[in-house]
């Protein structure tokens, strides 16, 4: 697993461009004697391992894409591709799933049903790779799906998840305000786009504090404010960019509607024109209640009660959510943080790294979840 991970770490590819990565994965699977389908949803792959006994179809998923970040680590396996890096652990997810493929290939006689391994491209960039894979049949006949994310904020040795909404939806918006430029000393002749934009920034804060049910977590952040050229010119244009995070569809749509209403009325009040664009991102990751409870049971059996954490919801997004909209399943975090090996940096940081031992735990967890599910189905058949 470590050798696979370090190879992938040195040769990362960006979302929707994982051609070499996909080919390399296909080669590894073929050498294991596993049936593999390529070109699924772009550069995705499906590895199918059928057991000698009847049973359910269980899908396990890993993402394979990297990020546009320059690797700043000083180690032998640092990225060799300028400005591209596996800074979120997808190389480790892929290697974990390859290890699971190797295990299942050598133990077909013990498999009840089918294990379908999904190597998914383009998780990092919307619209993502999950939906194209689903459209190409990745979930056809699947009874349940599991996925993991190696997570450095969680210490090595721990695993975590929760029932219900686990990770948030993530939407992005761009607001262009068009006023009328003018002399800084003659403001009455202009329509000040900066003043209008500033008013909007302040007003947006009322959405979460006054419009959202306080029992329904949500975030509205404006992360970019671009306007003006010099000190004595009133800006004609202002561009704001931001993100919306939420955990249920009703709250999500209410925020969208409220944000558009604020933009419309504030610009009209000041005589400005505007363009408002909302890009719908991934829906929230909502774990099946029964499958989340299965995680706690399996995690405690494999690693001990003290190693299993009942997580709080987290306001980052994942397109694993699309799979969970179609079939029951559970998404889980596997602790990969460890100060002693330098695995202390946040995901998407240029010095990001993991405690590589976490891959073995991830593999054990996914296999454990699959076999626990299969044993329950077979025993009640």
C-alpha cells in the first residue's frame, strides 16, 4: 500500500485529467486478475470481484484526483509535477482500495455476492465525478455503499462518523454590482459600487443570524471583494464571491432565495444594476442511520470502543453524497494525523501528509463494513 501511495503521490493529476492515473490503476487491477471496466464517468474505473457464494452487491469507493497546489514537502515521494499535488489524501484512498482489491482477489471463496470497487475521478471540482459514474451504471444493482476519507484533523488510531447529515452541501455565488463611476470629490454624480457592495456584505450576515432556524447549522461566507482602482475614483463595479454551506434542502433553498432578494433590493435601492449567479454544488452527505450504527459496531469490534468517535457534522463537502442519494451507505473518517511523522498540516496545505499506517485501518474498516453487511443479508435470506 505504501509503495502504491508514494508512486501516486509523485505523479498526481488534476480533476477530469486523471488519464495516466486511471491507466496505472487498471494495470494494477489486471495484474491481480480482477475484471475492470475503464472510462466510467470519464477517467473512472469499476473493479468487480464476484464471490463463490450468492449475496449482496456491495460498493466501495475511492477518489483519484489531485489539487492545483505546489508540493512543499522535503521527502523522497514529493510530487514531481509542478503545481499539482495530492494534498487531500486521494492517493491514499486509491491505494487503500487497491489493497482491498488484492485481498478480495485472493479470497474469492469467502465472498458472498459481489464487491464493486469504484475508483472515481474529479471529486475536488464541481460538478464532480460521482454523478457521471452513476450515469454510467456504477450503482446498478448495488445494495449498499461505503467510503472513507483519511483525515489529518483526527489523530491516527481513531475513526469517526455520524448518523444522518455528516458533511454539508456547498454552493458558490458570484455577485457583480454595476454602479456609475465618478470623481472621488463629486460623489453625488456617481453610484458607488463599493458602498453598495459593503452594504450587501453587512446585510448578508443577517441571513444565518435572523432567517435560518438556529437548530439548522448553516454558513454564508463572502470570501472575495474586488473593486476600485485608485484613491480618487468612485468605483463603477464591484464583484463579490462567496460560499453557502448547509445540511438540509429547505435551509439551502431559503438561503439562496434570501441572498438573491438582498442583492436585488439593495441594488435597486441605490440605483445600481447587478448580475447574480449561484452555482449549485454537492448536496450534503447524509449517512443512512442503520449503516452509521453498523460503523460504530464494526469500528468498536476492530479497533476498540475508545477508538470510535461519534463525530459532529462538518461544513466541508463531498460528492459521495450523490451515491448516498441513490442507495443506503455510510461515509467515514479514518484518523491520519500524527505529529511524530509530520502529518499535522490541514488538507489542501502545500505540506500536507498522512500517517501512512492509516491506510491499513481504512482497509480493515471498509472490509469489515462490507462483510458485516453481507453476513446479515445472507443469514436472513
